[in-house]
C-alpha cells in the first residue's frame, strides 16, 4: 500500500485530497496545526470538531494523534516549524509522496502578519526538504504554489504561462515564490523529486476565503434563516480564473504520478469570469430578495489585479488533463454543502 503524507490536511485542498487518496486505496498520514476545529475532516471523526488533550492518542512520543474512523487515515497534529517532530514523522513513515499543502494561504492576513506568513510558508518548506535531504529519503514532493506569484505580470494582458516573470505584490505571493524556488533548488542541488503546482483560483465545497465561498456561504446562511438578507462584498469588477475541486484533484494526481521533477505546472481553467457574474450565479440559488452592498471596506484588498487568467496548455499537453466540470455545477455543489453545514452548525 502506497504511503501518502499531506501537510495542511485539514485545509480545503488537503481534506479533499485525503478523500481522493483513501478512495484510491492509499494509506494517508495527514498533519496540520494543533487544536484547529476539524470542519473539513469531521466525516472521519463522527462529526467531532475539537479533541481535548485526554482524547488525543500517543504517537511519536507525544499526544498528537486524533482518533479517526478510517484505519487508512492517520491524523497528526504538527506545526511545520517543529522540525524535530516533523523529522520523526517523515523518517518513520517514509512516504512515497508528500503533498506539501500546509501554508498561510491568504493575502489579507499576509499583510497583517508578514513575518508569520514567511515563517510558515518558507521555513516550513525548508524543514520538509532538509529532512528528506538529511535522511536521503526517496519521497516525491508536490508543492502547492499560487497564481498570486505573478503579481504585476498580469499587465501582459494575456493568459499567464509558467515561464512568465513572477512579480508578486503582497507578502503571501512573495512567500510562495520563495517556496517554489526552494523546491526547484532542492531538486537541482540534491536530486529531490520536487514538482510545483501553480494553482489559480481553486474552489468547491469546504472552501473559505475566496469570492465564491464568501458569496455562497453567506447566501446559504441567509436561506437557513441564520442571517439577515444582506450580503457585503468587495470589488466585483475583476476577472479571475476558477477551477472546481473535482478537476483540481485530477490535476494534482497527474502531476504527482506523471509530472516531471523540477517543473512547474499551472492548474487553471484558462477561462476568465467576472466576480460580479459569480455573485449573480450564487444569488440565483436563493428565492429570497437579498440586498448587495458593494465595495465594503473590510472586503477590499490593498491591491487587486483587474484580470488574472492562466494558460493551462502545458499540463494539458504533457499530462493529458482537461477541465470537465462547469463553474455553475461547482457553485451549486458549494451551496448544497453550506446548507448542510448550517443545518448542523449554527455559526
């Protein structure tokens, strides 16, 4: 049985990848920050979100294992900056694949805490690669990167290719440029099989913090009679490139199993859609009359590119990947997810 390690396992991508790998018959070890509510993984914990220290099980000489209902999923609490514990986990399980998805993944918090963002995203990545190098492990590492790395390169006014300049305009994007370059450096210097996935906007059930998730979750909350029929939004003028999680998972596995070490692959739809159109689709799911308040101050970014559109020709040509799920279908999946969520949790 293949052993998989997923960092950031309780996140959006990590939790969906866990489901995907277990269905494929893999043994999944997942790590995430201690004491985070398990909203994305509670289907493995009988709905329990928080575990006390007494409920956690011993692993690697510490009470860091969260009990799960699936023997092929081992969930461990570990900060990526805890190098000694991280070393113990990686060297013990010797994973075939490491999906490094653990990060501080948002733009606005990176302005508020640039040091914490760099520490988690850059030093956490170094700790993984140093462990592989030190113990001469044969793990292949798939690193989650982002279209935010392109920054002002969007002024090219065409779909962005993997070879275009990386000119990020915020600490988050800069931290992921460093992550990506570190991955390439460890491949070139030490032969560690590392591959970067430069994700454009990925969305789907469980997602938080992007426009789709903000719109859909709020509308579902209104329809669940847990909120007044008012939705506050930021700038609706930009265009973005969204891919649904079902297509993203196929791309991730193709990159892991067939991708070329040292390379970077864009994962994107190569189709632009205006944020306003996404809101209109989301509003169409509700029968209520909802007031929309545009350009709400706390929803606005310090910088907001007009268009971010990716070129996916490389992953299509080299790995045979194609987008198959329409954005409308993904948004409806998200709406149904949030209706179910609010039927169980009222926050």
